[in-house]
C-alpha cells in the first residue's frame, strides 16, 4: 500500500535485511517500528550486535529505543558510523 515506503539507501536496506531476518518479516518499510513488528529485548540485543558487526556503528539499546523506526535508526547509524562525527560517540555502547 501507499503508506509502506520501501527502504532507501544502503544503510536502510542493510537494516531492513537484519530486521527481516530477526523478526521473520519479509517486507520492512521505512516507517515500521522494530518493537511493533514483534521485536523484544532479546531480539534488540541481537540487532545491536548485528549493526555493530555489519555496519561498524556503535549503537546501544538506548539508541534503538529512541529511534525505533527503520528510517530513524538508519539516520542514527549513519551519524554514528566511523565516517560520522566522532564527537557523537558516547558511553554506554553495548
């Protein structure tokens, strides 16, 4: 449907693939919320580890809670990736 915008760009596409694998959901839209789709604390921990491994972005559970949609999380990952601003890296990274 028109309200289901597909992922845009490489970070959103990678995150959508991770979400699909963890959540068992074949199609992820930009506005989907990880927790609404069935994500729980265990899956969130697995997602954070996968993001750190595959995208080299230091994100934490707190970040995911604050940016639970695919588009929001992708924007955060882009900022926190090694190519982003190193001043934004903070304590509490999983």
